[in-house]
């Protein structure tokens, strides 16, 4: 037996991978996150509104989701907060936009370069290939939709208890739709090589025949026996109430249950090798993210792949890529609906002044990587306790209570350290979110 330790490459933040090998196969694995940032401690004793500025700094990729979870938790701590349909739509639109840009970057900058080590494709080569540059441009375009309604991205703070601080005209909606058209065209023509109607119909079928860059990826995976690697517990969870495609639910490995009880989600101390705490639902590890969302929402393609390959590397990747197209459809619907609510107020002043508030609140949203939960306690307008449970904690947290973390479990049985890194990146490793 031998033990190797290596730095995880192309992840956000710092992470180490410790692998125990036995006869050329990984027998045990640890994902080590060596540092912690302490955002929750920073928030203690601060005015509640400070959370709207500080929590988006948890991450430079999904900071907007942290804003949505934070403002939702504060609102749930207040006696009564009214939101116009206009404000609700804008919050959904900006969150969906962040998810889309993240997925595009993840596939082309994190996933595709891994399979190119097995077979070189000039078009997709990082920093050289035409498609790589196109993907970077398109993902950047998507963030402009957030800026149109939120003023900036990243680290937006425009959502406040009672609504949003921005106002806009039909011109901003039209510009957002124009940007979305370009993003959608890239996805359909380059990523999957399908007509729009063909893609919509494919989601209802139990077979898949994707072309484009996803097709190239699938062919390489098939040729080099990468399809079935990376299986974990085969348990999925989603809890974000504003995610437009699926209600809170979980899958136990044998049946789907149409709820998620947030009181059953808890952080527990890991075995000490990582700064990240573990997250459990009813004391068990669950995978969250696009695979969980698309499986639980009944995406026929994802369910078909899952039936053949379970919660494998390929199922995880295809689910997230397809979610780009699903999100584009949802985003267009919400932008067009916004036209009908443009004359509504963006902000409705709450009945109670936050400076006098005492209460507890919790809120869950679906970030790009999965279910994100913020919980807080406010005493006389100031934060006495703040807790953040991120998707990366669900997926990449350490072993605890005798059970490996979700990603750690997915590494057992692999015969190559590069494949191990591929599997970790399929969960979209973010150490800053995991340890915040």
C-alpha cells in the first residue's frame, strides 16, 4: 500500500487530494481543504443589513446566490415582508443568469481540458482553441444580464428586504433577451448541435444523441472507459425554493420524496484533516447540484442515463450541461413575463424597522453547484448567529460519523490519479465556498 498527496489543479481556492493505493487502485481518499476564511465569525455582532454586502464575497463565481439566500433569511426573520411580482422575477432572472454562466465556464474550462489529455482536439484546447475563447466570451455575456438588473457582477448587493433597489425600463429587458439569444445560440449550435425544438423534445425522451462539444466529450469518455467512474452514494437532494424547475425534494437511492425538511440538515464535525465541516441530511451524505435537480425534476434523458450509469461521472457532467439549455428556456420565460410587471414597485418598505428586529430566519436557494442554505439569528437588529451551508460542503466535505464525503466515496476504486482529479472536478470544487 502507498499513500500519495497532490495539489488539486483547476479548482477554486486551495485543495489537496490524499489517496491510499492498494494494488494500483484507490482504497481510501481524503479531500483536504487547508484554510478557512471565517465569514460567519465576521458577521457576528454586525447590523443585519451588513450580511447583504459581506456574504456575496464568499465566492467570486456564485456570490449572487449568497445574496439571494441572505436576503431571504433576513426576510424570513421579519414578521411580514411583501414582495412585488416584479422583484421576485428580477431575483429569479439574475440567479438563473449566474447559474448559466457558471455551467458554461465549468464545462469548457474545468471538464473539457481533462478529457483532452486522452485525445487532443485543437478546437477545444485551452488558451488556443477557437471554442475555448468563444465559451469564455459567452459566459461573460451572461453576467451582463445580472448587471442590467443588479448594477454589477460579481458581489452584487442590490436585493434588500422588501425587494430590489434597482429600477429599469423595457430597454433593459430587451437587451437581456438579446444577450440570452446569443448564449442560447452558442449552446444549441456549438455545445450540443441541436435545433431548439429538437432540444426541447429530447428532454422528454429516454435516449440521447447529442452532437457538438458534448458529443465529442461523450465519445472520448466511451473510448477511454470513463463513463462509469465516479459513483457515490446515489442519494440526491435539492432544497432551493426559487429554482424554477423543481421543488424541494430528495432521493434516497430507491425512492423519490417530494420534500426537504430543512430542520434535518445539519453540519457535523469531520475527522480533522480538513477545515470544511461535513453536512448531513437525516445523518446521511447526499449529493446536491445539477444531477440532483435534473433527476428529481424528471428530465427523461438524465433519468435514462442514470438508469444505465447511476450517479457516475458522465451522468453528473451531462446533467449540468443540459441544465444550461433548461435554464435558458426558463430565463426567457421570466424575462418576457417581466414586461407585464414593469410598472410595479421594485421595493415595498417592510412594516418593521430592521434596527429593532429580533428573530430567526433561514432560506435555501439553488446555486450553480446545488442547494445553498443561510440561517441567522438577529437580536435588536444585530446578527448574533450566522450559518452558511454551501453546495460544496454537501459534495466535497470530509468524512464524519464513519461515512466518507460524497466526492471522497466517488474516488474509491479508481486506478489513476488523473481520473481522481476529474471526478472531483465533476462536482465543481470550490474550497472558498466549502470553508467560507
